[in-house]
């Protein structure tokens, strides 16, 4: 799925050097996420990346809105418009939901 600049918020660049580096920089990463998203969302974003390390390693993670849920997505092509993976990780302030498959539907609006 392609996204324009106003359709996503940058969350974090996940290092390619391995999980150990990501874990060492945990405090700095969470502090940056808290600044942009608040404490509750920052913790969820970190937990999602930590639990799905193999998918996120070496990629940029962005937050998008899907049906009023915040969702963490993996950037697969960084050139604008960016392209994200078909798999998203929905969350809100209370819950992290199971990974979902993103589906695009074409439609038009009648006036």
C-alpha cells in the first residue's frame, strides 16, 4: 500500500545491527516515542517491535490510522509515496491486537 507524507507518522528506525543494539538503546527509543506519541502508545510501539523483531529489523516503523485504530506498519520502500507491508499491528492505549492483513478497497464517493 502506498502512503503520502500526511498519511503516516514516523515512529522509529529499527537498527539492522541486531536486537542487542535495539535493547541497549531502549530508554532513548522510548523517550523519543513518548515525545511524539505519549507514554501509553510509546510502550505499545516498543512492545510490538520487540515481540516481532524479525519483521522490523532494519526497517522504518510508521504509525497509521485504520478504522480509528493506531497501527504500526513496516516501510518496505522509503521513496515518497512510501510503501508499507500488507501486515499491520493495531493497538490503542489499553491493548495490543493481533497482527492483521491490510486490505485496500477501491471506491468512490457520490455527491
